C-alpha cells in the first residue's frame, strides 16, 4: 500500500459523511464558518468562555474539532464556550453537536406551546390519507366555531 494513501486513511474525521455532504460534521462546519468570516483560531479561543462555569476552549482544541474531530463531543460547558467564541446561539451549537456526534437533526417546532407540539408529534407518523382526514376535521371545527 502507498505510504501517502495509508496516512490519508489514518486521518479520516471521526464523523463519517453521508454521500453528497461535507467531510466535516455540523459543529466543525460552524467553527469553520467563523474562520471563513475572518476570525482566527486564537481570536475564537480568546472569546470562548462559558459565562456560567468559566470553562474555556483552547486554540488547539478548536483546531482539532475542525480538522480531526474527536470520537466524543465537547461537554455542555464547552459547547456554551464555543457558542460565545463563534458568536452563534447556544441552541445552534448544541444542535450542530447533536447532529455531528449523534446523527440527530433537530426539527423542533419553536414558538409553539407544548400542546401544539404534542398534537403535531401524533400526526407526524400518519399516512397522507390520515393527514387529509385530520386536516378536514380541524377545518370543519374551525368553520363550526366561526358560525356559532
């Protein structure tokens, strides 16, 4: 086997991309986006301080997250520090980490109360025909309320 090829195989990122996606995971891409905006690893690291726990992120760790992501995700405090450092919301950074390490894609209905989210959750597994029935029932109920 060619030595260069062997070296390349040994440095594959911890996250395996699906076909047609970037070789890097979602959190790695968020950090890379901040770098692409003109910030250096050092500038990001200097800002990366969790306001609650005071946890910090080093320049070397940020570089590792982008170039060769570790097998385990950063801790919650580290994720908050990264969020501050790259100037993204904590929620966005946690979603990216969940996608990168757990394969979880957030599809939450933000802005709706728990009752609406529960109802939508029940409808999510229904067939097209069942969804049409539920829509018809909801629209009939709304018409009935307007006529009363």
